[in-house]
C-alpha cells in the first residue's frame, strides 16, 4: 500500500470517530433551545391562583384586568376526591399549582383569552453520567413568560421562585431530541 493510502486508512476512521463523538455531546445551549421551543409549543391559557393572588388581581383596575382577557374564574381544589368538588361547590384545579398550595386549600382556576409560553432560565446536568450514553437527563429552572403584560399583572401571576424541571433527551441518528418530562 502506498504511504498516502495508509495514512488515509489511519486518519479517516479517527476523524470519523472524533466527529461522531463531537456530534453526540448535548450542551446547555442546545438543551435550552429545544426546551424553549417546547415551552412555546405548550403555551397555556389556564392557571391556578392562590386566594392571595386572586384577591390582588381583583384589586387591580379594570384596564389592567382587561389585559388578561379573563374568560372564567372558578373556585377550585387540588384534590378531585374532596367532597366539596362532588357537591359542585368547587371544580378540580387544572394547570400548574402555585408553590405552597396544599390539597385542602381552595384556589382559583383562571382561564385567559391569551396563551403564555414558558422559557428556561438555567440548565444543569446531573453530576453522575447516565448508564446509557444514548440518553441524558437535563435539570433546569423555568418560568412563564408574562413579558407582554403590565408589570403590576406580571408581579401577581409570577410565583415567588422559578420552577424546577427535569427532562430526558435521547440521541437518535446523531442528534439529540427531547423525549419526556421526568
């Protein structure tokens, strides 16, 4: 074999393997981009408010309340087995529950005429690598994007802290894809 051909057979597989290894890395930027797209695709118009949030929302001027295009407000409970749900005094809360709300505490199911996406604030990877190199868990913090609303309304709707999240990503055909919430 010629020297050039020998070099080709030695260098090409090494180059191919290093490119393949590079393509298999899931980094924070790629994970954030995929999660933010998911946040846009799963925008919601339904929220659960604590009694305090509901009271503060009702205290706003009509103009500020109108920015939400409120469709309905119903007293709700987290526990669908509660007798107050069966007696139709409350509905079962839909949507994401605010921090600190317990299953016995009444809340408010708020349906809006607008949808709001969520976005990722920070990304981290677990310290211990996955047993399966084709899968990667990603941990993150996220919040709803209420940036189109007046600051007074944003302050009421945002919970006290960003919410934690975990998702599973899987390597398929050389690229990473979101698989499921964990």
